[in-house]
C-alpha cells in the first residue's frame, strides 16, 4: 500500500500535479491550492492510501516545490 502526501505549506498551486495526475489531484477552490481526491486533510497535510499510486509518483517527481511525496 502506498501513501500519497501533499503539504499545502509547500504548495504554490502551479497546477502541474493536476495536469499530470487528475486521477488523484484537483484544485481546491476554497484554498486555491491543490487537494488529493478522496484524501483526508489534517491541517495543511493531505493524505491518501492507494494500491496503485500510478501517476501520483510522476506528479511528485514533477513538483517544483517538493510538496508531494509517495511512500
């Protein structure tokens, strides 16, 4: 099981992750940053567990601010 982690403190809302991986990431209009689809938010950290992180790994590698991690 992989865990996708998004740190909103690092996110600059460039939207690269949403373009790379719309299966996991979307723009959150309430914060104007990114959210993990079907994820859980605790403060400024979004997480989601998945059996197949697929494009989330690509989104993490393409994040200029290193706001996304996949463990």
